[in-house]
């Protein structure tokens, strides 16, 4: 990526496309360093809008709104990847968007993403591109059951996926093809899900956060354990893979890399998120520099300092169904760092906030979380709570 580098200084305006919780935490980090913040989002009362200096209420692909954002801001970033690529490319030609639009184009499409990862020389689950139902039958024997059919575009928190365990499942799974091409992946019998967050500035300076362990419930991230309960050799391997991906993609800003770790110590890259990530929220309290502070520094082309994990931590998500019990529990847990995102309606399964617990004993803390009665947890199977 050819980029005219600029250094953005305190007092200048940072524009954020997207008004969700990631934008909110980016804005708070920016304002700590004296920046002003503008946000573009369809909701005038979005989480980010509540802390921004300027709010532009419009759709993400509304060109006149993007043009106003370009006119008002000295640098522009984004907090999620489901932005119209053509609109972002148009904006990049009219404003300082150091991340560019190419990474969005790649990470919006699982087919392109897997091709990019393969080019970077990292392992991905064996897969096949599926255009028609016949393609599933043609590839199922090579990949062997079980397999996962995933839509190439869209889908998050487990949406847009179907696990095919036997031939009888193919017919139901094929309904995903109504949304366009899909990817058929071999099921990886993983022991843990881990992730690494890397940050890189326009000068190519790169830093990373520690490898963390992620536990999901109903395909939604439930807990992040920092650092991951893995051997040092595994952690080093995961970080090396993450840096290789970052450099191959010529990253600017933040990239979260989700990985599967098998019992044999093999690591497969699952997917990429070109932004701060839910699994990095622990860094606000547990590190000397948070993922949001690092992201702001990177897009402003400030020098980056390698973050240090100051204390082990466990982060737990708060969904809509957890808001009432967490409110009742606040006075009982003075050592918990409770973050609420300012969303209006606490719908079930909707991410409303998170809690971070700093700890000297991760296992003891995990037990205390279970005993708190806020999160209904069941037996852990294959790295997931089900």
C-alpha cells in the first residue's frame, strides 16, 4: 500500500466510522491523548456518539455524509468491517485513511481471506469454495465429516454457519447458498481457541498483545483469559504467525487473529478482524497500553511501545440477560472493572458490556466467576462452554 504518511497531533480530529462499543472505547482512548473525535453512525445516540465531539447521523455508505467526515477530520478510522468497500475506497481517495480499503475487502470475504492467509504462509483449515450444492457433494469426501459450511460474506457470532455431520445435513446446510458463495471447511478438533492482537503504524513499527485464550457460549465470546494457558513455545509460534500475517497484509492499525490450537500443538488461523477486538478488552486494565490506545497511536502515526501485561486477567462479556444480575452484584465486587457500553435496550445475546478481573490465580478467578450466579455456565467441551 502506497501511503502518504501524516502524524496527527492532539487537538486534531479523528473520525470513526461506526458508533458501537469499539468506537466508544477508541474515542475514550483518543480523548485521553487530547484528540477530538467525530463519529459517523445511523444512530444519533450510539455508544460512540455519547462521548464524541461531532456526530454525523447517516448510513455508512452515504457519500455526502462520508464527504462531510472527510472535510471535518484529519484522519479517519473504522470500528467494524461491514462497511461498503466501494464507499470506503472512495473515501480513501478524499481523506487520510491510513488503513486503506484493501484490508476491508479481504476480510469481508472468507474466500479472499483464506487466499491471503495461504499466501502469508500460515495454516488454515482445509477448505473448498462452494458455489452450488453439487460442490458440497464433490468435496465432502475429500474433507470428511464433520465439516462446516460458512457464507463467504457476512455472518458473525456463529451466524451464517452450518455444521454438516452426515449426508442428511447437506440439504439444510445448502440454504446458506441463497446468500451467495460459501466456504466448506474441515472441522478442526481443537483443544483451545486463542487469539493475538497486533498493531502496526504506517512506518512499519509493529507490536503485539499476549496470546489469550477464548471461551465461547452459543458462538458468542464469553470469557477471555490473559495470558492463554499454553506453553511458551506455542505462544511464540502464535505471535510469529500473527506478525507474518500483519506484514504480508501491510497492516496499519489493529488486527485481531483468531486461531484454533489442537492437542498436537498445531495452530490453524480461523479468521481475521481488522480492528480492536472483544478478546482484547482485558488490556484496558491489565496492560500499560490498551488495544484502543495502541490503535489510536498507530493510525495517528505515533511511535509504538510494546505493551506489557502488568497483571493476569479474565474478561467476561455482559449480554442483555446479564445486565439485571450485574447491577444487583455491583456492591459485592468492588475489585471488578465493570464496563457498560451505553446501549439502549438490553436484548438477550446482545453485547452490552464486559467485566475485567485482575488476578494472581486464573483458575481461582474462573471458579469465582462461575459461582457469582451472573453467567449460567455448563460443562466445557472442546474449548467451548455448551
